[in-house]
């Protein structure tokens, strides 16, 4: 394919759904004493017109690299609130990866009577 076949921008969303990580999160000290299972969902928005022409990972978001980075993001760190964690993940993704906008959802499982508790937020470059 050449540029004449795809002259227009191609905004797209690359989703990473329920990435399992283990971070120390919780208001009480006891809850932060050891890592707990969280699920992260990220929607990464980017124009993929160049990537669809080149078929090269260099022209898009390397979702494997994002997952690897987030797997180790919680090492030797802790947060009281999942809201703070979600904001820091969004900031990290925007700073380190070529995405225009990111939506982050953090799912936590602290309440036996509820399937989960989650927070989501969206941040844009700029």
C-alpha cells in the first residue's frame, strides 16, 4: 500500500485489558504490607496511519513494552489510593510511550461482598 491509499489520519485505540500486576495499595498500613493483585486496563489512543503503511512496531505503541513497564512499576513503591495509582500510571504512559491520550482503569478486590472496586481516568498529552 502507498500513501495514496491511506492519506487521512487513522485514529485508533489500542487496549490492554486486565493486565495482572501486584502492587502495594491501601489506606491501612496492614493492607500495604504486601503486594496485592490488581487488574489494569489501558486504552491508548494514537494515530496509526503511518503504522498501517509501514507495518512496523516503531510507528505505533509497543503494547508489550507497556505491559513490561507496568509489571515492574510497583516495585519498592506503595500507594494509599487507587486514584493516585491510576493518575501516576497515566502520567507514566504519556511520558514514556507515543500515545496521545490514555484511559487507565485500576481494579482492586478489597471487599468480599463486591466483585471489585475500580477507578478510571483519562489523561491527554499536552
